[in-house]
């Protein structure tokens, strides 16, 4: 395979990108950032399979879901986390995590308000002074930069003075819906037990990354762009992997990525990335790096912990090297409390569906476990966001019911009944059972 035959557009496909980058690394033409060659060989040689046979129907070491108020006073998340809005997950190894409760969106509009938006951090939220903060852009992918020492810096005011763009996009944790591997399939779940609230849609305003790179002097041979956050170093298993960072191919960087300084018309909250967040539409949450302090532009393909040891699919049905994940999958959620109690009268069920592939074509709902009906769209939906829908329901009478929703996107991808297990429990896109009681 001649890896130089692949164009930038090819590399926006995660399968092509992963195979090409892995081949370049094996040929000695790619750089690992903060990882030894031995560690990468161990990862790609199948170390990720260690949990694959860890036994069914077990949840050893799973972090607990606690009342939000217990974790907010002096915890790593700074904004208020009232228990009627969030589930909070706490563990010494998983960082800070607050899941949006879906019932809070029932009477809200298209966007998730910042106060309701979920939080996922590998460590904790830093407080950064925009007056002294600078964005450093550097690397061998810039003109006149033979090494990684040359750099161009931008102040907060510099970015505010550049032409702005606005993008409406979801950000979703790769582990969103992880708990259903356990609840519906009996698979091992050992990390944050997200239900479906590890997602939010917001209107992000900022500058095009392409414009920033142009001002910095982008070279024609640039291959990868890697933003890095200013959060505390991430330490796990006794290894310090440094700040969160994850490379994206230059084609994606120049296509639709923006550097956002506003969320829903206001400056970013600290928990959501102030002063600057890397918005990478339709890609998994970790690609949307928060608190960006530097961006490396490299002529050499890049790897980091966050696309080698983490955020890959390992398991019995995946190759030994794992499968890189970038785009999100198709999901649906009712705007309804889990195990809700509903009155025995006609009601209007509402919800939202989304996909990393683009717009939702249609969503179907089942209330009896046998038949499916198409829900009515409440809007057309946006390609990087979600579509709201509704469907009337007349319960036959009091009792226990299971509501289900499944969406199909414009590419034909639809939610399956079951999902192949992977050891890090990412990308659960199966049809979710939503249990309710009618009284």
C-alpha cells in the first residue's frame, strides 16, 4: 500500500484514516506523542483485549451514580449540579462527570442551556484568565518551521477580532449509553455508567480553525492537527499522559472545525472550555478539546494516548489493533424520566434523535414491543445536531410498559437490537428500553 496515494478527503473517513496512520507509524513515518514504541506495540498487539473475556453480567469496580448535591460543593465541576438536573458520577479514576437528566429538556427549545449541559472531564475544570491566556500554534506543518520550536501566538482579543462563524452541533461522550451494555445485554461495564444524557446540542460561535492556521502560515505538507488542553495532567495506572490532546487529519481541520469562545450566545463557562474550545462537529466528545492552549500542526502523522490506548474499540469482534472511533453513531432518547409514572390518559411522547452521519431521516416508536409507528418530526433537524419528534400515545390501561425509539439517518444507518461488546464500552447505538408505569 502506498500511503501517499490517499488524499486529505479520504482521511476524513475513520477507517481509512486509522489504517493509513497505522501503516505510516509501522513504517517509521508517524510520531507518538507521550507514548513509547513499546507501549504502542503492546496496545496494537492486543492488550486492549484484556477485558474481552472478563465474564458476563458483572460490574466490578463500576463508579457509583450519586445525588448531584453531594459532589458539587468542592468538587472538580464548578457550575451548580442540582439533582433534578443531573446525575453525577464519582470515582478516583474517571475524572468529573455530570449527566443531563433528559426530562429537563421536555419543555425547552432546540438547544441545551449551558446550565443543563453535561460535563465530562478526564481530570477537573481549570480556571483560566483570558487576559493572560494565549493560544500557541506551532509545528513542522507551518511554513518556515523545520522543527516544532517555531510558534505563532494569538491572544483572546486577537481571536475576538477575527471574522466569526456560528455552528450548531452536538457534543457527545463516546461512552454515552454505556450502561445499556449491562442493563440490556449483561455485558461488563467498568467505567462511567452513562444512560443517555452524555450529550448536548449548543450554538457555538468562534473562528474557523482554517483561518487561524492560514494566519499562522499553514504549509502544504501539513498532515495532522492536534489541539491540547490546559486541564491538569491525566494520570492513570501510574502513568502520566499529560494534557488531553487528540490529532485530527488536516482535511477535517480545514473543513468544519471551529475554535469556539461562545456557547449559546454567551462566553463559554469554565466547565465547557473557557476561554477556547475545539469544536469538531459529529466526532466523539474527546475530539472537542476544552481549554485549548496550544495546537500542533504537524507534517508528520501523530498519535496520542487518546487515539491509541483510549477511544478505540477492542473486543472479540474487533481486530487486535482495535478500531479507531471518530464519528458518533445513531441514537434516540425520550424526554422522559427513567422509570417514569404516567397517568392512564392520552399523552404526547416527545424525544430527540441524532447521528454523526448527518440528518435523521425518520424515527419510529414502539409502545407494545411488537409494532412500530413513525413519530412526527417537530423540526427538520440539522446535520451536526438532532431532530425533535413527538407521537401521541393512549395507554391501554394501568400497568408496566416499555417504550422504545429507533432512528434511521440519511445514510440508512439505523439503531440495532443489540450491539457488539467492546472492552471500553463505547458507542452503544442499540434500541434502548425505557420503562414506565401507567397508573
